[in-house]
C-alpha cells in the first residue's frame, strides 16, 4: 500500500530555530517539506523545558508529515499526489483518483481494472442491514445513518487486522458507501431498496440505487453521472481538515478502519465543515424566500453580535479562492445548461459572491467562496435531496480518509495521538460534607 512518509525524506533544513525561556535557550530544528513549507520541530520541547505550546484549533500546528495532498492557501492551489485537481476532475475518474490517493501513483490499466472489478463485486450490503435501517426513524438525517451503518460494518467483518484484511476493508468501504447512502434515501421515502447493479459504473450505480424504483425502467443520465463523479473527485481529499484529523486520531489508537471512518463521517456532518453544503442551499432558499436580496443576510453575517455566518464562505487554509469552488462555479452553469435546468439559487449565489468580493469585511478577512458554495446548486440540479448533500461529500472524501489513515499507520513516527492542555481549574481542595455546603 502507500509507501510510508519517511520522516527523513522531508529535507531537514540547515536553518534552526531558538526558543528562549528565562535563562534557558533551546535550539529547535526546522524541517522543510517538498513544497518549501517550513515547521519548527518542537518534539523535545516539554522534555527539555517543561513547557508545551498552546494553539486552540491547531491553526499553526502541524500534526504530521504527509505526501498525499498539497494545498497552497495563499495561491489557491490544490494537488493530489502532485496532480492539480483541475486536471484530475477533467480527465480522471473517481475510482482512478481514489487509487492515486491511496497508492501514491496513477494505476496501470490492469491495476485500475482489477480495482474497479473488486469494488463492483462488493457493493451489496448484508441483508441484515434492511432490518438495521428499518429500526431507524424515517426522518432520520442520513449522516448519522451512514456513520452508524459504517460502524456496524465492523460487526460483520471481525477478522484480526492484517495487510490483507485492511485491503479488503478498503474495497468494502468504497464499494458499500454508495449502497448505504442510497438505502438511507430509500428508507426516508418508505420505498423498497434498489440493489446495486454490476453493469453500471460507480456513480451511475449510486444514481440508479437512489432514483430507480421496481415499477418502471430507469435510465441513468450520463451527464448526471459524470457531474457526480467529478464532484467526488473534487471532494476526495483535503490534507488535515477536521474530519481527516478525526480519522487519523481515532486510527492512532489502533481502532479499526470501519470505526475510524465512522468517526470521520460524524465529524464531517458539522455545519462548519461538510455540513455547510446543506446550510448553503438553505441559506440561498431563505434569501429567495425573503425576496432574493442577499444584502440583509450579508449584514447579519458581518455583525459581530450575530452568530450568522455566510455559509460556503471562508476557509482556515484558503486565503484566496478555493480552487474547487472556482471549478464548481464553471461546471455549475455547464451542468444546468446540459440538463436544461434553471435554478434561481444560482443567480442568488452569483449575486451574493459579487457583493462580497467588493465588501471590505470579506476582502480584509480574505473570505472567499469555498467548496461548499456552489456544490449544493449542482447537487440540486442532479436531483440529490438537500439532506444527502453531506453524504455525497462523505462518499467523495472516503478515499482521502483511507489514504491518510494508511499513511498514519505506516509513518515511521507513528504514535497514538494525545494532545496536552493548560489546566485552568480549581487548585487542590478537600472534600466538604453536605452539612458544610
Ligand atoms: C470545509 O478544512 C478544510 O479543508 C475543510 C474543507 C475540506 O475539504 O475538508 O475545505 C471543507 O469544511 C469548507 C468550510 C465549510 N464551512 C463553511 O462554509 C462555514 C462558514 N465558514 C466559517 O464558519 C469559517 O470560515 C470556517 C469555519 C470555514 C473557518 O473558520 P476559521 O478559520 O476558524 O476562521 P474564523 O472563525 O477565525 O474567522 C476569522 C474571521 C472572524 O471575524 P473576526 O473575529 O476577525 O472579526 O472571519 C470571520 C469571523 O467572524 N468569518 C466569517 C465567515 N468565516 C469567517 N464571517 C462571516 N461569514 C463567514 N462564513
């Protein structure tokens, strides 16, 4: 599987850093990545000084060395294993990109054919999952259904962990995720589950399982399938984001891959993370309902006393236009034209973007549209229900989570993740009986 990131391979820079604490000065080594990013290695800090660093939200803290995805937030660059995502979205397929992320190189024809064959022949879910899903409320959000079902997969595949069993788990996860997503959707409709079909490609199969019914033939529109495949490629990885860091942390305890991915799905659901794509469309719908003028909403988003945020805007890393948003903005128009769909929400999105790109509040804070800003308009055009938008994000992100989990396990510097803290609670005190409280 992925060749481990060799800690020595990240060129160590002759530059060093120094930290002065009272009388003590501690030299610290500086490490440099292959794209010139630099980090001060504080691995010896607590042992040598008793001090730790404090960085809530880890905005300035690197958790690992990784060779999977490179982001330049200032320049709006995103590459998977060195390949610009724009080229992969244009020319690759989701399963080929998944292989690239997990193995580090584009597959040969034979490797890809074998991988696609493996995935295709593992798309079915154990029939017991029908009862499992039936036990859940019809109006349940599909993200906890997906997290619970992926976690429950571990109860069906309990073999001891080995290279071979991990390879099998990877195929099972990538193969079954669309089936789980489609079953969750059918469950919400009270419609019969549609079994996967081995004669359809990955994205066409998902669309068929979601929208076909036993009552009439259903033809998958190749435009819809291609657009969905492209969306999966654009969501496939994004270095150490919240859900990926969750997958790594859970996996670092030696929890299995099913459990780690289930945790990642739950983290992705949050409205500040993957859940934003659903919130973006709900925001557009609220603006449309209010007459279509985004000014009032923007004013609330700028008001420091109002918790409202412009969903789909801003990013911890991108201080420029998210390259995925740029790509999706173009493909939005193309997909709607090809499907002959017009959607007022696209005009609202474009109008909102136009205003913010000139508004000092957003310009000064370098807040631009992120991946979630336009993706929801495309999902709507493809007929995906709004509460399944984040499920689509999870399907796309799955190979990235897996690649990061494997890299973490194979990293020579591997150890269980366990951040420190600065304690701010009560100092020692003795227990008082009820009579003295
Ligand atoms: C994803 O990390 C990843 O890579 C994630 C992701 C991936 O592929 O995995 O890219 C996917 O999660 C994209 C982000 C989706 N979330 C949203 O669109 C939710 C809306 N965005 C924000 O909540 C926010 O921008 C975050 C969460 C994305 C980033 O938050 P940060 O980095 O902690 O930034 P911050 O909250 O410190 O904001 C800095 C300033 C603040 O104002 P001041 O205190 O300086 O006055 O910018 C303001 C914030 O109030 N701000 C916003 C805003 N985002 C930041 N103000 C209004 N609307 C917003 N969307």
